[in-house]
């Protein structure tokens, strides 16, 4: 994925994934609220441009780059998922229909005497026939 594809994906979605675990991992008590704000603004800039900015602090730069890598990976995963679903959708469910036809291409007919079957057995049998009919229209 290129920077342009990343920026387009984030813009198209209108959001990005920021894992809550990152707060626990990177925003320890050593990082002030002001520094968290600086990092979050830099994250926003990264999502808009696809490029990280220098925060003039080695520790903050490490945190920023680590978070940006995480955002890149989650966005890349999102794009791959969308592509897989788009490809599956273009097939129109043909594979599922073929599987159902291949497994259930017969109709079972059973003749029984009325006095041989209880109401419960009849209901179960009728429900099974209805289910089979729904699978094989």
C-alpha cells in the first residue's frame, strides 16, 4: 500500500482505528497530557498526509511512529477485507448456491398411516420438509 492509498482509505472511511491498548502501552505516567495532545495532533496529520512529522523529542517520535505503524496495519487490513468482500460479492453467492444444490438435490417422500404418527412427529417431519423445500426451491 502506498501513502496515497493509505490517505485515500482513511479519507474514504472518514476514520481510523486507534487501539485502546496503545494508551496503556505508550501513554504511561511519564507522558504528560500536553505531550499526548501533541502526539494525537501528529497522528491526525499522519492520517491526512501519510507522512510523520518530527516532534523534536526522541521519545515522542518513537511513540508516534509506533502508533502510525499500527494505524497503517489496521488500515491495510481493512482494505484487504474490503477487497475480499468485494470479490466474493461479485460472484453473487454462486458457490453457496452450488453447495446447497449439490448436497440436497433430492426430495424425500414418505407415506404413512394417520394413526401411526403422533402430532409431534408430524410437526417435526413437516418442519423438515419445509426446511428442505427452502434450500431447494
